[in-house]
């Protein structure tokens, strides 16, 4: 049986590897770029945050976030790490739960996947832009932009999303799926910088700070996040801005950010600290009020927004003026003007409707023998390795389902073990809870039910 996989990114390579575990299958893996995994090679600033120890359904979004449950629980974190270890990849886990290759190089992840594909005998066709797909009597026909025609008994579309055009992001996957009768939700850039009123941020370009960041609208907090932010000449960047960017992109107009640069200190405590500084350093200029507390440019900006003159001596500042500085330091507001576009985004919010696919196989309910995986689906994750984990998990599910022989079996005499609702542990089940078959003892991909 021939399995055609369109898209050789993270999910496409995983799908191809999994489908290839049935020896009778021939794998055709198409990539429109000159080489596979181009986006993967630079993800995480070249480090590749390949998963996270804190995988939970709450970290995923879409019109039907519950759709993600089966894939996430089928390929839970422990199984994911065991899979990559079997391929030869060593990893390290940071205190935050983020998992990186031990080499700290994204190329290490790409290399083990490429080598595994080669060992499995997958046929990789690069510089092949598939522009049309047709459902035939017993399979699928794919037509490339240069006129070549290919055939697959089963078809897996893993083209990714519209984010990161410079690295290969496109809407081709949506277009191909629409040709086969599927629909696409509205698309938004996510995990990207938030654009704000430039009046204050331009002077702070390059400044990094720890903050409690709230995204607000109509006097209500839509979402908040804690950690590092970075000011740019157009707004706010950094992990916490990325975390809030999906809500900022989809929430419409009238939004604003409120930043608390002293999230561990209450107003009264911070006021006491400033009063004490006034007492000890009465001749100090107001521009240095937050010296030792905040980055110097940020401290001066707070003083300026409080209406104080830089050269005013601290001894001349009233308690009311110090309190004004406290209020701004703990409620530094910026009007949101949108987010950066798809070219700057790391992931696409929205995608092909999950209502048209079986969550346990990722097979189309409209076009039998058609499967999808990865970012092309209307599921996207938070910043922190959650989207790559989604790519691995859905690639596994789609590849395994598509790779089954016509009699419904695979080369491994076992079936996927899944219990709904409760997240699976990070380790393989003990004997007695589910006997691990000999094949899976090697590849950690399934558990036989007893």
C-alpha cells in the first residue's frame, strides 16, 4: 500500500515514520521546500523546544479543543521522550517543564528524524509543490506545480499553517483540503508580537523586564501571564506577549495591556521602599528613583509618565507623587493596536474544521482514506513546546491509522491503548495494567489490551 504524505515538517515526518512501521507500506513524502524540516531547524531560536512536561488539554485552543484529547493522551510526554531516545536523541528538561535536545541544537532533532526516515526507506520528494489533489476510486491523485502526477492509496495532509511564510508557511494545506470538500475556520497569527501605541514603547526598545501582564477589554481581564517581556519599537515581544497574542488577535478592538513590574510587592510595600529611598538619598534625582529596581530606561519612563521632572530631587517629592509612581509601576498601560502578521507568527490560530475528522484516527469523515495532522487543523497550543508536541502526537495518530493494512491490522499485533478523561502518566504502564508487546517494548508506541 502506498501512503502519500504532503508536507515534510514535524507532523509530516512523524506520520511518515509511523506509517512506515508496516513493512508492506511504501511511503511518499512530499515537501515543496528544497529540504525537509526547514521550520523545525530554526524553531525555538534554533534550540527546538520539542515538548513540555506539563502537557494538558488547557494549553490547546480551537473551536473544539476537546478534539485534541485522544492524540495528546495517546502520545503522552513520557512516550514522546522514549520515542526520540530510541531514535538517538538525548534531551534535557528545564525547571519550567520545557524539553530541549541535550545538544541545544534544533538540528539534532531534525537529524534523527531524517536518519530514521532513510532507514525506513521512505521516498522523499523535495521541491515538489502539490497544488491539486483528487479522490479516485481506490485512492488519491496528487498533481505538482510542475505537472508530475503521484498516487497514494491513502493520503495524509501535513502542510502546516500560514505562519512563518519565510520558512515555508503557506495556506496550501487549507486549499488542498477544500478541494476535497473540507472547510476552514478564520485564521489568525498567534505566538507573535503584540502591537501597541508606540508613544512609550519606542523609547524602551530592547528593554526586558519581568512582569505580570494582563490583556484587558471593557474593564475586564481577558487573559494574563507572568514572566519576561521585551519592548520593541512597535510594541511588546517575549514569551508572555506570545502567550497573550492569540487572545489579542482574536479579541477585536478596544483591548489594552496592563503591566505590573513589581508583581511580588503590594502597593503599600513599594511605596514604603520609595519613601525609604527618599529619606536615605534626598539629593538623588527623580530619574533615578527606581535605580536598583528596574532597568534604567524603564524606571525613567515610569517617572516621566507620573508627571515628574527628571532633575527634581527626591527630597522635593511628596508622598502623593511617589504614590503616582507606584501606581504606574504596577499598572503600566498600553493600548493594543493588533498583532504582527503571519510572517512573524510562530503558529496559526484556526485551521481546517475538526468537526470533519475523527479525533481517534484523524481520518476525514467526508473523504475516506484522507488524514490530516499538525498545524493545518483548527488546534493550536500555547508557547512552550505545546505546538511541536501536537505535531508529534497527531503525526503518530494519522500515520498509524493510515498505515494499517487493508484488513485493518498493522505489523504490530496490538492496538492503541487509551482511556478517556484522565491524562496518562509519563511512564509506560506496569505489567498487569496492560501487557506491553515485544514490538512496543522497543518502540514505546502502543500497549496491547488484555
